[in-house]
């Protein structure tokens, strides 16, 4: 006898591909042997442990200021952290948002990182079409599908989402079926940085649809990686909040990428509305915002250390980005058609000329030790290294117009591994490409 589950529950029985990868990484990864270019963890050495320890002590020692920090917190979040995020924006010119802009904006802290805010948004809006960019953020789009949304992934250009393609698609669809727009400002997986002009266009399109429908269609700008744009030639990002004439923009940010993922601090900034209020209530329903002690510790860190730490993080990622891209051109140049990345975040997105990268490919089998060749895979007790990456097939719709591309693309993350491991990683990928090419030629008798 089995359980009777909801539609969401039924679709959640099997783990998503990235869920399986994360679970496998946490249980079987052999540090110093295997190489993680798949699971997008930050490097432990970039996490400011000593400074966070000082902030933790400071909060506990000043209980007259940080009251009940080891107790339950409010659903909207710690006032200390809300004020610290606002000051962080204003002091560092984040998104060009000013103190005056914040007079009409509100901040709420998520229950468990930025992902919990995105999950809340999916729960409080009516099911329908979600516009996003392709290659797409597979974790959230998988969640949206399980919750009953229809994903419409619009091809990516050098400016972000293809605005002309988006406009033409909207002309052909029933606008009453559109739920919301979800745009990552530094895209995961490609790290393509959306331009301010493109942001503005998206907001105007959403506002036009809103006026025609008589209620607001929101735009969610996910800026998870925007705070680590380290290429000085990139146009300074402006917040989408500055482009709205209707209160349709929700900007979702996180401290995971610039401080520490385990703080589980995600936040949303928007004008106050029924949707903003419903997100706060959703926090309440799942146990309030993030643990109060972590919020207060984060607020102290933002006040004391964020400027120098953010600069240090950006310098480190810039160096690693240049290093791994140089290795890719050196060792994989003959196999590669396009390399994206190196301006922000810690991902590189590779399009191969002919090499297949999907989970049933020879390339994947070589790096995961599933070729059934004991020399490659290793026998029991052998320490042959495995290498994890995210196949492009995870980042594309099954019926994408770029269907053929999805089978020869992949995303690698250089955030977790130390810089001295990157050459070994790319050399393994070179061996995998040579193996896949040889297997392909043997199949056609060359």
C-alpha cells in the first residue's frame, strides 16, 4: 500500500538531477582526489571565519542591543540586518539605489537563503507562464515545474534575454496566462551580465502587460552574483527597482556568495504590496525568517567588514577566472566552440564543437568513472580522480530551439576548488574529450 500524494509530492519522489549530484557529492566526494567543478560551493578559504567569530561574540556580548538573538525572530527579519542591508546598498552604491529611494522600499529576510524567497514567490502567485532566460537556472525552474508553472525560456543574447524574441512570443500568447518574469542579472549558468537597458525593457514589458490585465505582473530580478562583478569594463549595474512606474519589481539578493552560504541569508527588496506582505506571511508559516543570531551576526559583518572582504573576494575570483579560462584555451582549445564567463561570479559555460557532454555521453562517463573500462574507472581501492560538472542538458528546455546545443555544453564552477587544482581539472577534461573523440571515430569506422 502506497501514500496518496499531491501533484507536487508525486513529482518530488525522484530527486532532480542537481539534487542527486549534491547528494552524491556530500557522501562520496574524496577531497584531494576528486574534483568538484559541478556543485557551486564557495571555497572554504574565502569564508571569513575569524571575522564571523568576532561578530558572533560581539552580538552575544551586546545583548542590550541585540535582544533575544538566540530566540525566535520576526517573520520580516531582524531590524539590525534590514538596516545593515540598506546601508550596504547606499554606502557602496549598489545598484545606484539611494537613501531617498529606500524611503519607498521595504526589505524582508528569507527563511532559508534566497532560495526560500523564490520558493515563497512560487507559492503566493497564481500558476501560469514564467518567462526566464535560456540557458536557465535549472534548480528554480525545476521547482517551478513541480509547483505547476509553465516555463517559457527565451534565448540569451550578449545583453541578457532576447527582448525582440520575448516581445514576439508575448504577441502570440494569451497574456492572461502570464504569471511572472524571473531574471538572474548575472545568469547562472552562463554568467552573462544583463545590461541596464535590457532590465529597463523587461520592466516596461511587464508594466504594459499589467495595465492591459488590470493587475500587476511581477518581475523578479535575482542578483545573487551581481555583487561579485570583478571586470571593471562592465557597465555598472542599476537596480531594476529604479525603472518601475508600477510596483512590479522584486529584487532578490543573498549574502551566500560574498560572505558565507551557511548564514542562509537571502533578502528581497520591493515597494510594499499585497505580494510583499504575503511573502512575509509565508516566512511565518515555515518558521519565521532566518535564525535571528545569524541575521544579527550578518548585520555586524556588513557594518564592520563587508567593504574589504568584498574586494578580497572579487580579486580572488578574478584571478581564478583568468587562470581557468587560460587553461581551457590551452588544453581544450581544439575542442571548444565558445567559452563564456570571466567577468563575474564563479562559473564558466563551455560549448564544445562536437563533443557530447550529457549524462549518457562518453565524456561524462570518463569523468564519472562509468565507462566500464577498469583502466579508466579504476578497480576497488584505486584512487582515479572523478570530476563533477553540470551538463548543459540540465540548463535547457527539453523542447528548446537550441536542442542540439544542450548536448554539447556544460557549466563548471571554479568557486570551490583551490586555484592550484584548476590545471589538473582542465587536463582531466582534455583527456575526457580525447577519449570521447576516439570513441566517436571508432563508431563510424574512422
